[in-house]
C-alpha cells in the first residue's frame, strides 16, 4: 500500500470509527479538512480522498461552502456501490474514448495544487515501476486522479463506474498480453505529456494528449 493510500485509509477509519462510536452523530458536521489533516498528521489530499470515498459510499455528504456532514442513516451500513453493467474490453475503450478526453478540459480548469502533487506522485511511481502489476496500478491511479481533479462529483462517479467495469472484465489479462517494455515506455511519455498540459492549464493540449494516449491503448489492446 502506498503512503498516500495508507493516509487516506487512516482518515476513513478515523471517521468511520467516530460515526460508529457516536462521536459524530447523524447530521453532525465533521471537522474541516485542515483540522482533520492536522489532527491525524496526514496531507489534506489524503483527507480529500477519504471524504470522496465516504461520500460515494453514502456515509457523509459534502455541501459546498458549508462543510461535510454525517448522513441521517449513518448508523446503518452504507449502501453498496451500484454494480456496473457487464461490458467487454471494446465497450470499455469506447466509453473511455468518449469520456476521458473531455475530462481533461474540466481537470485543466479545476485541478488544484494537491491534484498536481497527486499527478506527480503517480508519474514518479509509474516511471519507477518495473513489473506489470505496479505499472498498471499507477497507470490506473493517474487516470483516476485526473477524474478526481475535475472536482465534479457526477463526473467522478461516472469514471468510477468505468473503473469498476474494467475490474469485472478480462481487461487485466488482455492488457498484460499487450504490454511490452517498448509500449510501456510510450505510455510513460504520454502520461508525462498529459500531466504537463494539465499543469499548464492548456485544456486543448491535455484533451489531445489524452485522446492520443487512449487511441494507442486501444490499438495495442484490440488491434484497431
């Protein structure tokens, strides 16, 4: 588990334990991101990631300009994530090509310094990855970080459904068979180009770079 993931898990556990123990009752307001980060000695980005997961799971709700609140049914187990529809690798690629390049525009506008730091971490870890599992993990983490950096909850949930659909298909084995060392180096260079465009807030360049990257992935995976 990466340090970033471990910090977010620590925050989730702290809040979940507090809800179960009654420290945070139904409809009560949670401490601010800054306060939680200071109390738990974690980055604010980890707090933000934890709150996003808790919100998508139904435990809390965030109100812009007001704060984060425990939902009224917090004493009950959060609802299960909706099951994604069955989808083939070809259908998943079609969805990704339709959705992800447009994410770049929102990401270029809305990403903040914490998001940029998360991009850099994914790039650094992906560059250092020397086996398929590690590279695939950080590849997926970067694309998820781009979706999260839109700060649009509907967009984030839409991309989460694509990720869940990917987990239920033969995607991983297909990707493993398609991924040579040369192709991995191509993907790394493309990831760098995408992040550079996002950090420059060049929406058109980011969209073009992400589209080109996904077209290469589709060609390598599906031969078209």
